[in-house]
C-alpha cells in the first residue's frame, strides 16, 4: 500500500471518529487536542474532469473545432481519460466548479453560451443540463472557484470588454448567478483557486498581469490584490490547482510559453514561489486537484514536434515541491477546456 493511500485512510478514520463523537448524545462540547481534517469542494478523491474546449479534427463531436465532450480520468491510477458525457452545447474558455455531487461549466464562447451554467452529475455518466445563467453574457476566459455551498465565476470577457465581475450561484438549487463583487483589476484568461475560506484569481490578460486576487466566501465583497506570481512579466492562460493549504498556478504564456508551477500559501497574503516544472511548456490548459496531487491537462503545448493542442495529463505532488510527470492522455487534443474534480 502506498504512503498516500495510508495517509488518506488515516484521515478518513480520524474524521469518522470525530464526527461520531460530535454526533453522540454524550458529547459535552469539550474537544481538547481534536482537529478535524477537512477539504474543500475544489479537491476531489475519485476523478478529474475536462469539459468542452477547442479540439483537433480527430474529435467527431466537434462543431467548427469546438467540442461539448465531458472526459474523466481517475485519481487512483495513472490512466487516460474516457469520454463519458456531453455539455448542452459546444463551448470553450469556460470556468469549472465542483460541488460534492455535481460538476459545473459556466460561461464560455461562442455566444450565446457565454452566460450558460451547465450541471452534470458525478454519480452517473450522464449529459449536462442547462440549469441557470450567469449575471452577464459574453463571459469567456473566466476562472472558476468553489466553496462548500456555491460556485463562483470571476473575470472573463472579450478583449475589447474585459469584465471584473465575480458571479455566485448556489449548489443547492438551480438558480441564476448573482453579481456579488468585483475583481481589483479586470482580467480574462485567468486561473482560479479555492481555499476553505476564499476564492483566488491569478494572472490574466488585457492587459497582462501576474497579480493574485483574493475574495472571501463568507461575505459578498470585492477582491483585493494579495500577491504576485513568480515570473517578472506577464501570465495568462495558466491552470489553477489547490491543496488544503496552498494555491498553485501552472503553465501559462509569459511570453514565452511556460513550464513553471507556482505555489502560494492560503494562510498569509504572500507572493507565489516557483517550485517545479510541467513536463512540457503549455498554456490554455485545465486544472484539477485531488487531495494529494495537482493535475494540468490539455492546452497548447510545446512538444518535440512543435506546438499544438495537447492530449497530455501532467501530475505533480502537493506533499513536495517536485516536477510533474506525464500520467495519461485525453482522447483528443484540446485547449481551453474547463476542469472539475470529484
């Protein structure tokens, strides 16, 4: 049995014991030395998902190079994706959100898909349903964040009309999103991260930036700039991942296209640190997170044969600052898909 599997099992046993104590009729409220190990909805235990995107001609479901495919890959083993379902329409540059039971793909291009929120179930491989709309249309290049109760869609928009909106929609009901705050600076093609308490939007373009912006889940409040990514110039089209304690931004366009993986702490408002590299330079990729690892999948990548829409799934560990490894492939080359996890 691997070390990660043992640690995961220990966490589950410990949390089950604590929940049993709290739920028992003899619980007195005294819990000295007890800490419950929790995770966000932005960390999965079973599968990562890629939804939508711009594809190579090899994908038979595309319309003008855009797909509605939903692909999933396992966290328990290093394996290729399987095409399991479809979004309600073809779209790319959408934001991905995850509840404990469903994945969401919000916004994207082309119009009129720019305000649609699609929902698909994790328990069965079934097609998505259009369940609501964002507060404003024309949103692509957006970032997705997830609290335990709501999904968030931040930034985005066409280059001539970049938005600073932060939209929020509930997981408990199929209801339209509400504009609840603004980014400190409007950006598109941004990366999203989530802690248990805050959403983060990092990088972006028009104009390009390396800023890390933070907004709280507990109140509907504007975001503030709390740090910067490690590269000196620009960073857009990167993928976002999160452990329980840190946010990660992987890849992106500087220029040139980057391999770097940045890490920033959730406990303090601090600049990100360059801690590792992807296997190939890439941007316009999707990010997924398990409890132990971050994943960067698809995108436009620089490969030995040149650049193009990539199939590769990279995995890097949260426990150590180590380089990513190639652990699988998508069923077809793809860029600008949305990422979810379960």
